């Protein structure tokens, strides 16, 4: 039997568009501006121009930012309950206009009405309801934080209204105001949302919408009046934004590309897994950043699974997005369609076998299955952003993990097996921010969404998404903080030893004392002249240290209890040598009392992080029924820490301890001017059973070593305390693999006091993996 037509009535939406046939202006300071220079907005399914939107000028962005700045103090002062009322009203009005928004989104974007009606718009309302709750309780649940101020937000064309809600809802709940730019291809639902903001009486300037192309986005990124940026889009643009914002002090969250694995084990329910593939890659025509674009199937069932998948693919209906029987709609724009075709052609030229369903003429692309594809093929490595999926067989679970992680991305993964223990084991090993077990593409406002590695950093949704729009109060940086002088590497004329046997301070790499590759040492000055020599580390020393840290991966798999025992042991051995460390600090110029106090602080810090090692845990998020959504904090991996100049012992441990307590391995650059407090720790580390490679210490020029760490693809996170210029350099150089960074001006924090420890350090040393586990019948 053939499907009959089931068209959706679009007359109300079309009448709305016709009434605005002159085009749309921006929404700034609570009102729509007159249309300016416009660009066409097309219906991708028909090719017809359905509206005109205004190309933003620099003056338009200035006006929007100024309006947001004026509105922000009053919006924050309104209080959590006052903001909650507005967010609740927005959620209610989204529901009241749900059908209108669903039809408009389908016309503008090309996705099937079933998806906009049943998935997108309900989730939009859910996000505003959820964040109305966060507005109400944030002061109690997230004390000691404040809003960033004015947030610049840039959303993509694949989920125009949903991505808007992911960004605007938490920003407003936290007390920020926003300037949002929708994608050039799909601005209409954002403009309709602006009308809802006016309809509920949202104070002028709290939400501002400016439309335009990439130049508009660049103007928002570069604007000095923006305090925090949130971007969803391609990894390439994410890198540009990371470089552009380096050193500006702006908050930044990036939700970027993906090449997510869809792993099917031999005992999986194959019929269910096939339906999962439909949701994973043919949902929204594959234009989903977390699409399950790489199917990995156990060799024992690959033939059966492939046959079932071919049969299911043949039944998919591609066509009119406003037909309620349509499975796949139109590709958003001819430019994107051409890109999909070009990538598939490249894959075919590499020897891949291409199988496709049917699709009508126009801006449509058929569901596509690719077999005989190598892991290095362009179709296996590049984000296609279309309805194209590769299929590869694996033999063992270890093979599956290796193939799953064979990507520079790390956004999501889907794992299918009737053995939940196996699923959870694989989930722990897959490098992805979201893992679905026996399901896929399940979303909820109560759970964070975001990736690892080149899929970006930060989370949207849940507690972790809310915290992205709040920050600790600003710390005043001291004036005149500049670069440190170059270490003096030639022999000096003053003695460095007051008596006794000379001590040589080497580097500490992989649990061993190592001479610097440079062959040089530099003079360490004290209050009364030189007090010793330290190794002049270089790029190769950092490389060796990162390699040693990479080999110590077992540390992250150890239990929190085991890590805690070693940190307690570290405190014990540090305490036994307290007098020697105090003498060392006094030699740098500290008073005896201050030196002893710093050593005592260091010991207590060991105890505090030992206590936290098995207590800083995750949560079970309240999301959809029949699911347990586990928010699991995981270590970043190999971290670089560039330590403060002052408090050379307490400052060093303030950064190293939280990192290793959470299971990271560290390459530490101690105080350039007073590194001997750190090199004296070598014997403490060795006698405290710290595994080789967990802590590596490279002394030498702070910023040169920091630059090497920032550019190293084997480093997943970097903390830097130094000059503003060095901070900008670290953030800029980190764009290569989009590592997470935390930079601070040297002297802005009292590293010997209570500011030198806290849960914020632990949060920055971890990333949240959200695991969706089916629960109940």
C-alpha cells in the first residue's frame, strides 16, 4: 500500500510572512527595527523566497550590545524569582504558539513537520520551564557566583529555535542579557521568538536578535562590549573564535562538530538498533552535530544487520517537509547539498561502496549507506552533515573502542547491547561527552550536552550548562605584571651553596631525574644572592614529559580511594620534611614564620584534596522517564600547569593536587624564579608511591614552556598563571586541539590562602560525561 498525502496547513504562517513582505529588521531594545539592506530567506524544499531579513551592520551590533548593556543591571537586580516569572511566561507562550513555530521551522529549515512538532518545539518549552526553575534556585544552589553580563550567542541552522533556547534560557536565568545571531539560512523562528519576548513583556534590551551572515557573527565575537560568547557550529569556526577571543577575558563555550560512533554488539536487539540508526543519522537529514555517522557492528552479526538496515532504508520517505508522512525533508541549502555530494564522490573514488535510497529532485539527498570504507577514508573522518552513514565491522570490544575513538572529535556515542554491563564498560572508555545506551539522540534540558576534544568545551543544559553562564567574582589583577626576565644560563660569580655537598636540581620526568635537553642550568636567586641552579627545560623536555604522562593512564582508572591514600601519604612525607622546605622558602626571601605557614598550608592542601578525591562525584539528572541519566565527572587526561611566581610551594601544589586528585596526569612548570621548592618535592613524590609519569616537573622559562604545552596535541587542558600577554598566547595557541584552558594574572590570587583551593579547581580538572541508561520496562 502507498502512503496517501497528509499535508500540514501552512496558511497561518504564510499569512504572517505575507504581512511582513517588506522583510524583517532586527529586534533591538524591545522593538523591531525597520528593514535595512536585506537578503533572501528561502524555503529549501521548494526553492522559493519566503521572506527577507536584514543584513546587520556594525552599527546594528553596537546598538544591540548597548541595549543589552543598559538592560543587564536591572535584569540581574530583578532577582531569581522575578526572572523565573518571565522564563515561565516564555515557556507558556511557546506552547501556545507551538503549531505556528513548528510549521515556520519546517518551511524555513526543510526538516519534517513531525520533527519540529514532536521534538523541537516541545524541547524549546522544556528548556524555558527548566531554567525558570534554575532562576528561582540559583542563588541557593550556586552561591558565590554572578552573571557574566552581556552574552553574545551564535546558533546554527540545523536546530534554529532549539539551539536558541539552549543558549537564551540559561543566560537569562543567570541574570545575563543577550545578543543572539541566528544562522543566515534560518533566521525566521528567532524573529518569531523575538515577537514572543515582546508579547510576554520582557524588559527591553534583555533579548536582542540581529540577523546577518558571518560578518555579523564576527562583529559579535570581536565586540568589546560582550562578556561571554557561546557558539554552536563548525570546528573550523570554533578555532577562529578561540584565537579571536584569546586574552580578552571573555567567557567562551563551544559546541562544535562530531563524527559519532554507533556501536552494535552481537547480542544487541538488531531490529531496535536499526531503528536507532534511523534516529541517529537520518533524523533531520543527518544535519545533526551528534549524528551517529559511523556504524560499528560486531563481525558476527554484520551481514544480518546490514540486510536489515538496507531493507529499512528502502522504506524511508523523502520529500515535502510539511507532509506528516515524510521521514526526511530537504537539505537546508544548495551549498550544503553540494558539499555532501562532493564528499560522497571523494569516498567513492577511494573505493567505498555507496548504496542509496530515493529522493525527489531539488534540494534533497537520499539516505545513504557506505560500506567497504577504511577508517582513514574521508567519509570516516570528515563531518559530512548529511544523511550519509558508514558501516564497519569489528571483532572484539577492544577493537570497537579503538575504532570509536579513532576521531579527533568527541561529541557523542551510541552503544547497543543486551548486556548493560558491557555497555557501561564501553561508555567509560569512549571519549565522548554524551553516551546513549540502547537509544540515540535523546535530549532533555535537565542533562548537559557538549563534547570532548575538537567537539569543543562547555555544556548546555542541566547544572553544568547553568554554571557556564555564571562566574566567580572578578579578581583585581595587580598593575604592571609583565614578562619575567630570561633565565641567566651562564656561570655566575657568586656562590650558590653556603656549605655542605652541592645539590643538583634536575627535571623530573616519568618518575626519574632527568638532565635538561638543552644542557644548560640557570641561576636561582634568593634574598641574599644565588641559592642554586635549576635545569633550563625546553620543547623536547616538555615533549618527553607529555609522553611520560600519557603512559600513566592507569592513574585515571584508579579509584578515588586509592588516589586519596597516596595524597595522604604525600602529606605525611611533606610533613616529615617540613623544616627543610621552610628553610628553602626562607632562602627565597620569606620570613621564617611565613615560610613555615606556607609549608603548613601545603600539607593541609594535600589533606583537603585527598579528602575530595573520593567525594567529588557526579549526579543522576532528572530527565525523561524510563532513563537514568548519569553525569559522570571524568579527568581531562594529560594536563599542563604553569604555576604562579609567588608562593612557590603552596602555589605549585594548588594546581597540581586538584588535577591529580581527579585522575589527571600533570606536566608542571614551577615558579620560574623560585623553582627549587618544586624540585625539592621529587623525593617526596618518590617516597609517597606517586606512580611514575603522574607528576612531571620541567623547570625553565615560563612562557616558552607554556607555549609548547599550549600547542601540544597530547595535552587536553592547560592552567596558566602569568602575564596577560602570556595568557593571550596560551589561549591562542590552544586552538589547535581546542584544549580547555584556565588563565589568570600572576598575583591576582592569594595562593597561600583560602583562595588557593576549592571545588572550582576540581570542576576545572574534570569534564562531565552524560550517560543515558534505559531504566525500567
